C-alpha cells in the first residue's frame, strides 16, 4: 500500500537505515496520515514474515494491541531471536519455550513462576551490591582516562545484575559473560563472531543453565534458581524452560540496558544543561526519560489471531503487526515537547518497556535501578566526562544500539 507521506519503498525494518538514524520524521508522518500502515517490504528480521507487516505508530494503538493477547498473539509465527543470524529452524522452534513467545494461559503460568525472582524486594536486595559494582566500573574507566564508554561502562553492569539476580556462581561468570557477548555481538571484529560461533554460544549458555537447574532441583540452595526450578506446590520451571529463560534474560536484560546507558550518556553529552541539572539534583525521573529518549527496543511484533479492526484498517488473520515503541514514545498526543530530552518529565507514560499487557517488561525495576546507579556513579567520579567523537550505531532494525562512544573521563 503506497503512502503519499513516505518515499516509495520506504522500509521501517531496514537495518541500514537504523545504522544511520531512527526514522522519527517518518514515524511522525505516519502517526498523522496513516497510523496503521502496511509495510510491504520483505526483510531479514524474522517474525515479521516475508510478506510485509502492519506498522503501528500511535501510542494508543500500541497499547491497545499489547493489551489484547487474545486478538494479537505472541506465540503465533514468532521467532524473536532470529536477529541472531546463526539460529537453526530447530532453535527457532525451541524458542517457543521462551515466555516472550507465549500466550496466556501458558504465559501466565511461567510469568507467575519467574515473577518471584523480580519482586521489588528481590530487586532492592541487589541494590548495595550493584552500587558497589557501578562505582568500581566507573573507577576503572577513570583510571584509563579515556576510551569507549560502551565497553568501558555500559556493558558490564547489566550482565552483573542478571548474574546477581539469578545467582550465577562467581567462578562461572566470566564464561557466561563471554557467551552472552558472543550471542549479541553481531559484526564485532574483535570477538570474531560468525553465525556458527554465535549460535554455539547460545547453545552453551542454555546447556549451562540447564545443568545449573538440574543441580539445584536435586539439591536446592538459597538462590533464585532453586526457587524457580524446585518450588513445590506453586509449580516450577522444567530445566529446559529454565535454560531458555536464562537465554532470554541474557538477551532481554543485557543489550537493552546497555543501550539505554549508552544512549543516556550520549543524550547528556549533547544536552549539557541536562547533565548540569542531573549533577546538581539527581532527579529520580531521569532513568525513565533516558529509556523514553533511547527506546532501546525499537519494536516488537504480534500476529492477528482473526480478522481485527485496528483504527481504520482491518488486520487479517495471520498478518503481523509491528508495535513501534520508538514512534509511540514521540507521540505528541501523549508527550508534551516529545523531541526534548527532559530528565524531569513527569508523568512519563513511555512505552520503552512495552505497551502494557501480559508481556510488559519483567526487568523494568532492575533496569531503572541500574541506569540510576550508573549515572550516579559517573556524576560522582567523572562529572566532567566529555565526548571525543561521534557515536557509532548498531546495525539493527530491532534494537536502537550504540556500539562505540569515545569519551574522556574527566574528574
Ligand atoms: C520484555 C524492554 C531490561 C527482562 C520486554 C519488552 C520490552 C522490554 C519492550 C516487551 C514488552 C511487550 O512485548 O509487551 C526493555 C528495556 C530494558 C529492559 C528497554 C532496559 C532499559 C530488562 C531487564 C530484564 C528484562 C534488565 C531482566 C533481567 C524482560 C523479560 C521480558 C521483557 C523476561 C519478557 C516478559 C514476558 O514475555 O512476559 N522488555 N527491557 N528486561 N523484558 Fe525487558
């Protein structure tokens, strides 16, 4: 379907486009003229299908689709982690074991189990350990004097947080981090990741987690793994389910938070007034605005379970619907001055963690805590941090990422 507001053949999931920029002006045109628009271009991001998909751009519509799992399924046709190029058809099938790809009532069962590990209390219990980690990471960067902010600072805390949360033993963390980084490395020349080594890393991570689950099921300890796999009357995860849960956390909780931190730093560097304000007042609203501004997950998708009316269009059974959080987070119907980075924005009903409904981000409070702790540590130890070049963006239509941001760490 042509759209007069867009150039012919414009493709909202072209990774080359996102390597340059997020198409915010094009989203704005669609929100005004064709808020549910058929993107006819086939593309590489599986799960969206080869025959096009609906681009949903308005905040209200993204929320509506997210909260109607009976009409818009996460289980049908889904293969979220196909962005990993080496994934085999069997592995795609196995991803049905991940909660992101489930519908109620299956999803409800798994979510109720894993939620135990993500209660506000469980997250608060990590705060002291993570604050220490954040300070140590920033102190090490300061020692170096300058470097790539992404690898020096943004990468490590999210991994440490997941490892702390699920209780990965200290001596196993190095290999967990290595597998996680390989899985999400895309074209990183330093890690020499190929399709095969990336897929292998995912498989190794799953089998490690399955072994850990087996060991804890046999001999429960006082950690989250034991609570998830060895719970008695409330139900528990099988060791294969646990394996995929850990894989999902390594992807869902890792690169997302890393990119939020990197984009947050870039936003502060390009908005010095906001950094001044942050240094002075540390407003508690800053982390949420960073997530709105960054929108690390550009979009997720659903599949219509029957013909459904959405705004002015009829979405046919089996058609895919892309929920463009990046667009919803700039919708002027909801946000005053959406193009402004304002760390005091309140209220801030952004959809960076999803549009509500059953799949709303499980790790939201952990992510907000991490972002908060990192910027506090930076403001304390290297308050005069400055940019030393333009950022290099990730080539991905799914994640809004930064691969490199050279900075000077000035106290
Ligand atoms: C789901 C974003 C951090 C675990 C999601 C969804 C989004 C998202 C957009 C999908 C919501 C939907 O489909 O409706 C983010 C962002 C993060 C972040 C932007 C960082 C800034 C984390 C962390 C963890 C995590 C730290 C865990 C350690 C999950 C899980 C799901 C999820 C398990 C699937 C929930 C389900 O299917 O029920 N996240 N996330 N996320 N996220 Fe996050």
